[in-house]
């Protein structure tokens, strides 16, 4: 579904630049994205900051949507790109890669094979530390206790455990 390219293809194929699904921008990473009907479009984006655990472009577990430069787009429609309310999101995958949690130290957005599952604001200085087959594990700073505490959430519903 996503084929990395060394550069923009010749012949004037339109590139979609992200963030924003614009017609111009930076192209450190270039990839061909295949639509469901077999046609394709070219995704261009700046290289994300190091240490995020991804290169800025990957298919979500549903295989119908993409994470691309901090937002989500339908693989058939690059103009559908919508920014996630996350700053420099990191990705944490379940062991079977059927669920991905995108998080930024404050919030989390969880996507599965059926699409978006849940999202939540965790608080300041929060970190997703693990995803198991059924649990998302987060360390959240508890201001009342004056220290970080571990919180566990159902991976599919977001309900506390």
C-alpha cells in the first residue's frame, strides 16, 4: 500500500505535501500510496524529529487510513487529511500490530483494525510505556501524590483497569 520512492517521479505527477495536503512543501520523504482501486498518489513530507518510533508515514491497522505527518488521511483521498491534536506523536503498537496508540505526553489516540477506537487526555508528563494484547500501560504524573503513577486502560475501549 505504501512504496517509498527515492525522489519525486518524473513526468509531473502531482505530489501531495504534508502536513496539510498542500500542493507544495518539503519532500524529505516521498512515497507512492496505492488506492483501493489500484491507482496511486504521491505523498511528500518532511522527515520527523528523531526518536518518535516512526518515519512520519504508515498504514493504520485498518489498512484504509494512513498516519501521515501528524494527521490521518484515507488512502483513497489525500485531501481528507486531518491533523491529530498531538504534538510530535509517538507510536506504540500492540504485539500483533492490530492496534496502534499515537501519543504525545498529554493525550492518546488509539486505532485498531476497525478504525478509531478511543482517545483520551491523560494529563501532563504522561507516557505510554507499553501495549499488550489487551492493555495500554501509561505513566502519568499524579500532582497530589507528587510522583508518577502507572495507569492501565483496556486497549479496545479505553476503560480504566
